[in-house]
C-alpha cells in the first residue's frame, strides 16, 4: 500500500467517524472513487455523494435507500468523514499541549502512558484509543511531556505490537479496558497496566499516583520505582488497588 504518512493518518481518522466501516473498506472505496496512489490532493476531491454512494453500493443497497452501511452510519458521519479527508478538521482541537521536558529534568521520575480519545482524559481502550498522553511523574508532581497519535497502528500488520512499541519507554499504562493478548504484550515490554474502567480526567489518576509515591507505595509501584524485592513490603500499608 503506497500511501504517505499524512494521507494515511487522515484516512485513519476519517474511518473513526464511520463506525460500521473498517479501514480496508474505506481505502478500497477511496481507491475506486479517486484512483491510486491516494494523496492529500486526491482526498480533497472526494464528495459526500461519492462516499455515500460507494459505501451504499458495497453494502448492496439501492440508490436512494438508507439501509445497510449508510443507514447505520448516518449522513452526518459521512459529512464529517469527508471534511476530515479534505483536511478541514482533524478532531484534535481539544488535544492538550505538552510541556517542555528534557531527560533528567525530574529526578527519580517514572513515565506514564494514558489511553485517551478526548482532551486530557483517560477514556480509551488500549487497542482503539486515538492517542496516548505521556506523563513524567515523581514525588513532587507530574508533567505532560508528549501526546502520541496511535492512528498509524491501523495500518500495521500487528496493531497491538505497534501500540506497545509506541509507549515502550513508559513504566505504567492507564487504560479503561484491554484484551488479554494485548495485556500480555504490554507486560512483556515491562510496562505495568492499570485498569480504570470508569475513566475520568487523566490528571486525577496521575495525582493519585503521586500521592502513592509520597506515602507507602504498593509492591507493584515500589518495583517500578526500583525498590529491591526485599524492601518492597516495608513501604506497603495494604491499600493496593486492583490492576488490569
């Protein structure tokens, strides 16, 4: 598949607005409508009618009917997808801006990844979130140091491995949910998964982590912090919470 990075990211983001259309289907539709290889210039030529008709025909509906993919997806989703393909919106207006950071700025710190779909929130599944918010955390506080798009994972042969590699420099991962195979890959990468099914503001969970670091960290956190096995229980007060 010969698609440049920016074109691929725009297509992947547009696909997220079409809940009943997978990425290969959308690429096939765009190739049929616009030709290949797909480029940003070609994407700017797609119309709502083109996309509606092509998705409908792939689902076997007659012209003018709102059944199948078109009926389930809805015209508003089609319109939004087209706007994204045109480059008029990338749905990233609410993404927070990272703070300046250089390695070593925060003494005795660890790195945290948070699965996020909107603003500075923990609200994503590991295998489908739009991005990872990356925090540097120590006893004194925390800093958002990076925001990493996960959209390119959709073009990978092993999407979970791509995501693991994206956050491989992190020590802890916060997720709303995550499947067993993905969990195994995360753990093999020496990343500790924390499952928070109710989600919420990322800073709230990071603040709780800072408090644990300041007090009596549970054994899993003591291990992440580099405390040797013999001394870990000395810091533990019995309040460890459930993990993924």
